[in-house]
C-alpha cells in the first residue's frame, strides 16, 4: 500500500499573496473569490490536522486524487453540500454552514 501520509511543502502564503496583489487585476479577482479561498483554507487546514494526503482523502470518499485536487482549488467549481459533508467526514470533521447577517 502506498504511503498516504500528508507531507506539507513550506510556503509563505501571505507573502505570496501580497506580492501577487501588485499585479494588475489580481487584487480584484482575488477579492471576488474571498469566500472560496476561505473555504479552501479551512479544508486544507482540516486535512493537515489529521495528516492525510489527497490520495487518502480520495480513498475515504470513494473518489480520485484529481477530484480532491479540484475540490481544494478555489474558483474552479462550486462543490455540493453533499461533497463537502463527505470531505468533512473523511478528515474527521462535521460540516457547519451559517448565514451571518451583514449588519447587526
């Protein structure tokens, strides 16, 4: 059986984004995807906490590594609630969705 443990790669995301925001059009495009990026950060953090690779999550969900890669890529597509529930279960979490009032 292949080694399915997650092996993180060092990456300074904040520095990367700050540098990228200097490129024309990037800041608006990034800001437009704020919720999607937030969801992806949550997903990656949950997967990292339990030390699973994309391959391991795919196996637990009954899908492919490429499907998990697409799921963890912001802006590519909008996953269904059912898919998010399966992902959450695979990484030892439960899914919680909230509507937060803009002005209270």
